[in-house]
């Protein structure tokens, strides 16, 4: 019998790519290999640099964006990739240990990592990351290419616009809006709306 399972290519060769490859295997999905500046470990065959991405359409594979997002530079790299892959070629990946409300919506290219919790009515946008152990409670909106880092906690009704980083262990009070491209530092506690393209840190975050 031929194997009709969809096959995947990971873009990236570092830690985040390895985390995604592991989740992919745990989902019993097939990894064809990876693209990146160098050959990474545990990512299947090395298929070339990012410029080979245009061949992916011909490989009948789905693309996982395995680039990490820790600052504005890495945010922009991810954004560039997101804009260059058709949404129907982007793989959506949810680690088997994540807990998703049946009413949550996870858009194309998004990754929900191990132990993350996505609450009732929450939407995780195109290419967004909800990383290991993060909690995004009910009725939140996580924008496109936004990264909710490890162990961050968002209370109900929080809106995080596109291209934001919510740092590891940060806490966001209910109903807050975080503007496009903002960075919330690791460990910050956000109790007021955050304007676009600013970095806030501390408790309370300023
Ligand atoms: C906020 C952040 C973006 C700042 O990075 P940066 O611009 O490189 O800043 P620096 O490390 O040079 O620090 C600048 C100042 O901010 C302070 N600072 C940095 N991070 C801070 C934080 N999380 N909370 C409080 N203060 C912080 C530093 O102590 C330093 O203060 P000083 O000038 O008085 O010495 C970064 O520290 C951060 O928290 N990033 C999130 C990391 C993360 O969650 N990664 C996800 C992995 S899954």
C-alpha cells in the first residue's frame, strides 16, 4: 500500500526546528528533510539553503517554519518566510501533549508546543507560536507571526497583534491589547495596554 501521509520540510536548523521535528514525529507525520544555512541535527536530510524553498511546491510537501523568534531580527526573518510560502503549503503543528479547547482556532503555519493550553474561543494566527507550557486562556487573539514564549500566561480576552514577542514567563492581565511588533520582556507583568513597536519590561511592565 502506498503511504499517503503528508510529508513535511522544516525551514531552519537550530533548536526551534528540532523541537518542531520532534513534535512532528510524535504526531506520526513524515519529515522529508530541512532547509537552512547549515545542516542541523535530528532534522532528516539536509535539502539546501532557504533559497531552495521555491522547490518545495514541486516536492508536494508542507513547510514548517522552524526559525526561532527571540528579537525583532528573527521576527522579520520569520515574516519574510511567511510572506513567501502560500498559506496552503504551511503546516499547522500541535504537539500531542498540548490542550486545545474544541472551539480554539489554529491558523496555517502556527505551532502549539508541548504542554501549552489554548482556551475557549481563542484564535492563534498565521505562523504564530505558542511555545512550551504557555497558557493562552479564553477568547484571546494571537496575531500572525506572534510568539508567546515558554511558560507565558495570558488571561482571558487578551489581544496580541501581529509580530509580537511575549517573553518567557510573562503574565498578561485580562482584556489587555498588545500592539503590533511589541515586545514584552521575560517575566514582565502587563497590566496596561502596550502600544505598537515598543518593549515593556518589569512588574508592572513599563
Ligand atoms: C527585554 C529584552 C528583549 C531586552 O533585550 P536587549 O535589548 O538585548 O536588552 P539587554 O539584555 O541589553 O538589557 C537592557 C536592560 O534591560 C534589562 N532587562 C533585560 N531584560 C529584562 C527583563 N526581562 N526584565 C527586566 N529587565 C530586563 C537589563 O537588565 C538591562 O538593564 P540595564 O541597562 O539597567 O543594565 C530581553 O531581555 C527579553 O526579555 N527577551 C525575551 C526573551 C524570551 O522570552 N525568549 C523566548 C525564548 S522561548
